[in-house]
């Protein structure tokens, strides 16, 4: 059983411009009801089954939350295996966007063979167990990225320090992704740029200090999460904001479609470089003074949080805050980025909105509703 639902995007126009854009992730809010009363050990399996997209990250977040609430955190070998599975899932999700979804948006054929090669290379990492020797799988995955995405090593791509270097790379690399980047940046680099600030990168201390109390205090926080009352963006831009290439992309085009594409490429490269290393494991959990625990995972799309409270060996309460709810907040990056888009040509507006939405990478399908302000 899966409960993804859909993202409904409602657009209101006036005088040939978008005056309001609001998105709501209309999916069943049943996590608490489905988890409550079950044995704690069931949480990881249930989370992985309910959420088909990023299912491994969901399962790992659930496992970490329950283990920490019990005072029985996983050992180093299991943590390393989980980090490998999450990193592989992130690589796979990046590959799907870059090789299938984004080419389709650009009117191109999806790179099905390249995606199949990615899946083959990633298979051992996606199934990693504690103590497994993953060196061959890591090497194969890096080799795949070199020919399918970067045209060189991930390390060489990470050495690019600014937009001119990126443009030179895109012309020289001759990979399908580089060709797509050239076309997209020529037409949509500044599309949807807005001033929504970035959420901090996942860290147990601030998540325990800020997110856990908000979840306990606000019944609707998981539907419209906020940072001190303000919408924030999560995702690759957060994790790569300090990289010189991403910083220059933001300075050149703003935080919009172009900068998010660059951030996705940098995030993919950084994940590949760190693959198999605990230095970029991107997850954690902490026991809470109020009881239970909160766990977090930096998924492809951004920060995922699971909050659990136990009553003995049973789940007393369970809350999940997904990246989609951050990025498609009523005052978030889509709502602000779409304001002012030209609405005279309905087909063009829908294409631009689809690019903007894709850059924020919702974990659900999208349906549009148009009207007048």
C-alpha cells in the first residue's frame, strides 16, 4: 500500500500575469493512525511500504527513530550500510530526474539505457548490509556517472568554480545531461528565482531544538512546516550552497530553476565522491527530553523527519515531515517563484510551471487548476 497522493497546483492570473500560485500536497494524512498502536519494530517496514518514493530513506528514518527511542542505536557497521543505501537511493533519484523526467520536460527522449545502467551499478549499494564489501559497486557507479552524466570524474566536475566554467563543461562534455543543461540554462536559468531562504542542513541538535517542539505543539506542522514562522527551501541547494559553482549560479540567476539544476549536479557529484564514507552519511537521530525520539535523513529532495513516541513496545504517536511540504508550503519557493510569470500563453505558462515544480522535485504527481484572481 502506498499513500503518495498528488500535488494540486492552483494558479490565479490577472492582467496577463500570475498573481497567486498555491500548492497543496493532497495525500492521506494517515501516518499517525497507521503507525499508532503497532509494535515499534514494525515501523521501518511500514514506512518503506507506505512511501514508494525514497522508501529506503523512509525506512531508515523510522528505524533510527525507534532505535533511539528505545536507547538501542544501531552499531557502526549498520550505520555505514544505511548510509550506503541512502546515498545510492539519492544517486538513483538524481539519475531519474536528469535522464528521464527533465529530458521529457525539454521535449527530448528519455535516456532509458543510461538509467538502466545506473540501476545495475547501484543494485549492490541499494541492498547494502552491514559489513558488505561495496568497493566494486562504488567504482562501477562512479564509472557510470563519468560516461552518462559528467563526461569526466565527479572530482573534476566539483572543481568547476563558476558559471563560465560550467558553460565550458556543458559544451565539452557531450553527455546527454550536459546537452540538456546547455539547453535548459539558455532558456530557463532565472525562471522562478525567489527570495525564500534555505532551511539549515540536517543536524540533530537544531532538529531536536526546533522541529520536535513544533511537531508537539502544532497539529498542522507536518502539513505546512516553517522555520520561526517562515517558509524555507530544502534540498540540493541547501547541501551545496557553499560550493563555489552553486554560489555563483545563485549570484548570477537567483535561487530558481538554473541554480537548482546546478545544485543537483554538484550534489550528485559530492555524493559519488563520498560514496561509502561516513563523512556524508546524511542521517541521525536524538532522544528527546519530552519522550521518544526524532530522526532525520537528507534525502534527494531534502530534509525528511520522523518523530516517534513509544508506550512500551507499542507506538503511541508518529509524525512525519517530508521535503515536499517544505518546498510547496503556501508561502514557499513555488508560491513565490511563480508570481509574475507571464500568463498570456497558457501552454507556455504550464511548461514554465512544470520546470519550476520539477526543480523543487515533489515526491507526488502534479495536477493544475487555473483561475482568475
